[in-house]
C-alpha cells in the first residue's frame, strides 16, 4: 500500500484518534486538526495527499471551510482540487450538501475504518493518475501541477496563486479558446468578480511568461476569452 500524508480534521477527538491510529499502523503519515483554524494551519505547513473532514466547531463550518478550499480562499499550499473525504450524517440531504460543497466522497461519521481506507486508496490513486497524466510539457514550458511550479527552458517562473491557476487551466487544452465565464469559474470558483479582474491577471501572466522567453502565449480572443497559443 502506498504511503500517503493524510489530514484528519474534526472536533471529535475519539474519531480523530481512532482513524489516526489505524492509518499510522498502515504506514501513513497522519496530521490532526481540531478546528477550522488548525486545519488551515496544517494545510499550510504540510504537503497533504488526502483530507478526511469531519464536523468542526459548528455544524455548518466544515462545509463552509470546504467551499473556501475549493474556491482557493484558504491560501494554503494545497491545490483547490485537493482530495477531500467528508464524514457526517448519511441521510440524503446531508450527503447532497457535502457533494455540493465539493466533497469527493461522503461517509457516515461512524463508517468502519476499512471502508475509509478503501475510499482513501481509491481517491488518492485516481488523483495521482490524473496528476501524472496532466504533467504538462508544452514546448519549453513545464507546469508541475503537484508542486505548483512553472519553468521555461528549465528556468523557474514566479507566479502568484491565481496566475498559476489561470495558466494551469489554459494549458489543459492548448489552442482551445476558454470563455471568460469558464475561466472565472475555474480560477475564482464562481465568486463575484468582473472580467477586468481576469483581464488584469491574464496581462500580468502574459508579461511574466514573455519575460521568461515565451512571448505572447496567453492570447486574448476578442469578444470570447483566452487561449494558450502554442504556435506563438
């Protein structure tokens, strides 16, 4: 079984200790958090493979924190698409709310450890496979989605978090024109923001790549959106 780094976040110390003990016995590195603030701190301090998210200080806080993660608002070192398994009530409404907030898989809080372990393995395996297949090399450009780094001809390019997210989206399918709506939803998570915000980030991203030796690859398609032009 591959060793992974797992964060268990819950105010329920019995739940945290039970799963942490079994995960540790299976060879995983386990970090614990008993609040939303400590969860954010752990995600900032450690490279986490999977988050197991139980109930935090308030019933709605867990899903609110998950929405912040998905929207890129936590400002941690993890990607907004970080694999997250939620634990809570298993009725239809609770399950629906968990998935709407961004859960990859929802389990009852009392789920057996062996079930949790199987879900962790399945989600981590799928995520690792997807990350490997999307390790992006486009001409001189290299985007490492896992490490969140960019280089051109081996020279690192320093990007802000949102500039990296924008570049990652554009390079998913080079030459495809992404509409502004698609990019705002992918990078800003659908949060209220105008197209001027997108335009300013695209302009700065284009300049950073140009200065590093990739001129005019972030191309504005008038009236529609942007694309990453590999033929530029």
